[in-house]
């Protein structure tokens, strides 16, 4: 299975792609999508760059599923709203290609990769390097994205088994929107 991890950001979004075969993890690619070349007030253009950039990543690496970091509420509500819009553009790009999307908090990713939720960026980078057998440290945004992919590789199958056991995921792809809800969304409303 090929997993695409995404660390959303309006200025810089990190992505990481890994292959998973049983318990074996293999690095495929990582990098960033940047909007720093655009005017900071050009929000629609920046969101378009993120959407299109994610489309290019998916076309090139053909992932089977994706793992995206959940936005936390920080001190500045405006920053949180902007980050949420960036995340929305990225998730829209993923679901427009019928990709299953899993979501994890930074705490969950740090626990899965470094063993504790208060891990520093440098600790996440080092553990990602070790887990994937990389010769050098990935950048911080790419390391977080690879960490999310690793988290999904370890936690995703267990979560899918739990969902199936509780009857939540029966008859549909994990993370898929039920047909009734899709019809509501197309009609411009949700329940």
C-alpha cells in the first residue's frame, strides 16, 4: 500500500510518500508545496497552488490513501482559520481523486513516531530518518508528513478493524462518505 502523508500549511505544506508491505516501510518521496512566492493577501491564489500542487503529487506518486494532520486551535484565531482553509483545499484535492483520507493529531503522530507526544521537531526528524533508513534528515515539514504516513501505516489497519468490528465501516471504503450524505452535500446541505 502506498500512503501519502500531508502536513498542511498555507505558506508551506509538507508531503511524504511511503510504501508499506506488512511491517516493512519504504521511503518513496517527500517535499514541500510552497505559496511563499505569492502575495500573502492573495488567499484564493495560494489555495489554488496548494490544490494544484497536491494534484501533481498524486499524479506522480499514485497513493492508495492519505493521512492529514488535524488542525489545532492556536493563540491567533485568524491563523487557525487560514490554516483550516489550506487544509480544506488539500483535502478537497484528495477526495476529488477518490482517495481515502485519515486524520491524526500532531500528538498522535509524535507518539507513534517518537514514542511521546511532546517530541521536538528534531526528534521527529531523527526518528523518521531511522524508521525509513534515510541517509540524511528530511526537512521539518516533510518529516512531519512522513511521520503522518508512518502513523497511518501503524494505526490505520487497527482503526479499520475497530470500525468493522463496531459495524461503522461495513459495506463502504474506510473514510468514504455514505451515499445519502453525498446526495445531501450535492444539494447544498448536510445533516
